[in-house]
């Protein structure tokens, strides 16, 4: 990452540095200054991209809604008013109407954000480390270890993700945890590929040889010196994959294999609204808009992160 | 090593040997990948369930039936022997019987698969025919309004749940506007007059010159194939744009301009032809993706294809049918993946030297 040199403006005034100049200095005095400076440059490039900012705002909103669901939701997400409030059209009382159980759809969407976030975070936490470990070990070790690990990765990469997730959930039984496991098992291979490519690039560099000469064990080299370098491209890829994860989870929910009723999972909500699509279309429409918005947010954010952190592929 | 063979042509013997070698390694990849697929489905079907026999015969089956099935299916053997038997059976197309339809799973799949192929093929054709020109134009006028549109199409295509879009499309174009046929492949009226021959209904109607059935089939196909076409379009146009941007920045384009070739010729003849090689891979991958995406689309449109077969079997805990369908879709998926890889190597002279 030698982006610092290109973007640093010539020093304007001698003497006291402004905060911006301190950040952009091409002779950082400390490690912290260099780190902050690099973060600042990345942030500047990210913030120039208006669409990426919109994506960031959408995702921040999702997180806030999920945290404060109890305060934001006007009604209970699971207990509805069966007597008086079945399948109401959107109105002042119920902004997005009610479903067939008399439950407020807006409240269900608000609580559903927790499930969406739960799935996304859990899949990322399971799949990314697996991919990182397989990729870095394979890239650093080389030889037969590399051949075997990459063969396994290729096998998983060649599988149809959704169908495999379906079969897995069919065997494990429906439920949100099993959906997470199924999605995670099918989504780590691209991360392994990326981590391996990054590892191959740095593994013969001088600083790795230096660390090796100082007596660092392979485990330490991989953990402390190679993995951190793979992080930025991995984060970009994981963010870009989030939309796909959300869509797969919603698809499983739609087929009745994800979160089980009465959990307000967005895909399952579309499935239950399907029966009333002809007359009460808002029951199925509203959760779809929520899924679309959040996936869009992750896609925009991922695109922006890629352009900011990886200038090589910018604009493609 | 590749540099040397680039500059001076290798002797014929060595080239033939390297071709044989790469073909052999390709074969190894094919075999290993298929074995991997079978191992995973074996694992899903036999190892994860507490008692796979109960999963097949159902938990209300009498004890002697359970015991007999266990014996017949070889479940008393060690796992490795079971796996060998499993692979042998799968290779001969024997996935067991479906509990739901009582047919052998393979017979069922043969019956439903043409519907899925028909839909995915039409979707891919739509996506490629519209997506490639769109992507090329977006790359030529980078930053222009068409480029923005392609960007939006791509973003929405990557973000929208396909089943939801399908439901809304059914609501608007079938229920409200009545422009197209509804769920299913053909109206009930035709059930008795129309006889499927190949299973590809459009072809069947043409063979029988049954034009009223043809129109009806087309109106049923319109929505799901346009929907799949849209997703294919989103992917293909985005990739075309990025390949074309890459080609247009190459030096041979500058040379062609200096030679005085027309811009149109440069873009459509020179740049696109070079971008075409990776595009073949992209189209193949998008086709494979549509085959897989059929699971959700077919559920929404009640399209009697493999996807609907799998989901119906899922809901009835019909594990043989689910795994059989998974193996078939997985096999086609892998085959397309590997074939596109092979095609890429054959079409692109740069990869041949290696």
C-alpha cells in the first residue's frame, strides 16, 4: 500500500502542522501516525464516493434498528390482534399494515433486522476465518499441502451453493442456526482463494525472510505477519458477499427451511404473505423491500470499500 | 518456462506430450470433483441424520420393514463399503426410490428436468443477447447515462430477492394486467390435447404445429424467463463492461486507431472479439447459476421442473429425491464449470502455452 506518496500535498506552511497535514505526512514519526494517516487516506477516498456513503448509512441504520428494536417497534412482533387487526391496509395506526395474524408488519420488520444481522454476522464469523486459515496455510506451505487444500477448495467452489445449502438444511432440520451453518459451509472457498493469492504475493518478500531469520516459527509468521495483510481484501470480499448471504438466507426462509414461525424472518414473511398476494399485496411486498434495501446497502458499501482499499480494481 | 515456449516453438513431441498431460490432469480434476460431490451428498444423506433408514422409510414404518431396508441398502456394512456402493449406484443413475411419487428418483428427474432446462436456456439467451451489447456500450461511453443504467441494473440484480420479484411480477402482469399466462407451463385446457414429446414444450408445439398451444406456452414462459433473463443480464452486462474496459485500454486499440479504423470496427470487431473469450466463461457460469436459481423461481411460478421437485420433496422429507436432485444439479453445474474452463483454455491462445 504505497498510496501515501501519491496523495500527499506539498507541505504548505513550515512550523506547526494542521491535523490534516499531520495525518498526510509522508514521514510519519510513529507507527500510530502512519496507521491513522493510511486510514484517513482510505476514508477520504471512500467518502468521495457518494453511493458508498449511502450504503454505509443503510448498514448503520440496520445496526441501530436492530439494537433499538424494543424502543422503535410500536407493537409486538409475535402477538397480534386477531380480532380487530387482520390484514389491514397501511394506515396511520399500522404504517405498513398488518398480516394475517393481526401483527403489525413494521414491528415485525424492525425485529426481523436482528435476525438478518445475526445470520450475516454469524456466517461471516464462521466462513471468513476458515477461508483465511485454509488460504494462508495453503499459500505459505506450498507443495502437497497446497495441492490438497486447493483441490478441496475447488470442489466446494464448483458446487451449487443454494442447492447444497438446501440439502444440508434438509438433513440437519429447518432452523436459523442450521441455515447459518449451511450457508457458511458453502461460502468459505472464495475467501480461501483470495487469502492464498495474497499469501503467495508476500511469502517470498524480504520482510518475511527477515522474520524467518529471526527465528519465527511458521505458525507465528502465518498468524502475525501474513494474515493481517490478507485482511483488507478479505473484508472487501466478505462485505460484497453479505448481500448474497442475505438473499440465500431469505430464500431458505421463503422455502420454510430458515427461521421458523413466529420469528419475523423477512424471507419467511414473504412466504406467508404469498397467500394474500392478490388482495393484500403489502404483506409480501414490505419484507421484500427491506431485503432489497439491506442487500443494496451491503453491495454499495462493498463496492466503495473495494475502490478505497484496493485501488487496482477501482472503476471496474 | 512459458516464456521460452512463447518465443521459440516447442518441438512437436513435447507439445503433444504437454497436451496429453494437461488432458490427463483435467480428467483427474473431473473425477476428483465428482467424487467430492458424491462424498458430500453421502455425508448429508447417511452421516448427518441420526438414522438414515428412518429418514427413508419414515418413522411410522414397522420394525421389520426398517430392518429389511437397512439390510437392502447395506447400512450394516462399514461406512467405507457403503460409500463405494453409493458411488457405484450413483454412477449408474440409481438414486433409490422417491417416497412421494414411489417412482425411481431418476425417472422423476428425467420427467421434470426438461422444464428447468427450457427455462434456464431461454433466460440465458435473453441475458446474453441483451447484456453483451449493453455492457459494450456502457464501456464505450464510460460514465454516460447508459453506463449508469447498466450500473443500476447490476446493483438491483445483485440485491433483489428473486422470489419476491417473481411474486410481484405475477401480481402485476398476470393477476392485474392479464398480459401473460400464470403459474405452470401451460393452461389446463391444453392438458389433454397437447402431448409432450421431448419435454421441451416450445419444441414440442413446433413439431406438432400446434400454434395455439405454442402461444399459450410462450405466455406462460414469458414471466419466469424474463425474470431469470434479468438476473443473467445483470451479471453478463456488468462483466462485459469490465472486460471491454480492460480491452479498450490495451495498446492494440491505440494501434488500430492510429491505423484509421472506424471506432465501430475497433469496438465490435477488435475489442469485443478479445473480450469474447472470458465472456464464454461468464455466460456458462450464469447458465449454471440459473439452473441453481431455478429452485426459488420454480417454486414461485409453480413451474414443474427439478427445482420444484426438490423443494416439494424437501417439504415431505423425501431424502432420496432431494439428494438425487442435488446430485443432478451439482453434476450439471460442475460439468458447465469445467467445460467453460476447458473452452477458455482452447479459445485463448495465451493460456495454451502453459
